[in-house]
């Protein structure tokens, strides 16, 4: 009797293997990956986004969210590469423009952040809450760009107003 049961199970396994688990559609996979990212399960979220890219290699949403994973891990350069890859797939992908601006600003590249955010503002009505917020960020970043330019100009002007003593006395600098 035991041989009959084991033989039956073996036959079933060989001739009627279990079907692989059904794959979720991409939007459901993205939703699950976003939930992992929101819970700060970065490694799990990263694996999920990579799995999505395995099925849909140019998915701008998965690419930009991989950028968010990298950003949260402190790797701004890697995050920027993912945002750029997302924007290569869809130049007007708002989420990537928003996040790229934040990453560039964090990096200290205010001019780059302004450029990304200006592209973002062109995608929505000027009075939308997100555009209003981004316009504030643009103004703050522009103020820092202007301040840095003024500071550099002032430093250069000081150099030319009063040259070093060695230059005035025609002495070689060691």
C-alpha cells in the first residue's frame, strides 16, 4: 500500500508538476515594492524593484524608486544615475524630476536642482500644490546660487584690490 501511495505521488510530480506561482502584474509589484520602501525595508524594496526591471527593463517608476533606495542609503551619485535612467525612458517623468532636484540640492548642486525642478513645474498647472512647493525650493536654491556668485566675485575683487606683499615688493614667492 505504501508503495502505491509513493508511486502515485512520484507519478504526479513527474507528469503533472506544480505550476509556478502566478506573477503579479507590474502595477501590483510596484505597489508592494513601494510599501516596502515606505516601511524603510530598503534591501527588500531594492530586490523588488530589480525584479520589476527584470520583467520591464525600462520601467521609469522602478528606476526612479531604485534612486530613492540609493538616496536613503546615502549614495547620492547612484541615486542620480537611477533618476537619469528613468528620465531617459520618460523625460517628463515627474517623480524622477522631483527626486533628482532633491538629490542635486543635497549634493550642493543648486543650479542642477533648479533645472530639474523647472522641468517639473512645466508638467503641472502653476497653482498646483506641488508646483507651489517646488517654486519655493527653486527660489531658495537660486538665492544660494546668487550668494555664491556674489561671494566669489567679492573674493576675486579683493585679490585685485590688494595684491600680496610679495608681488608689491617684487620678491619671489617661495
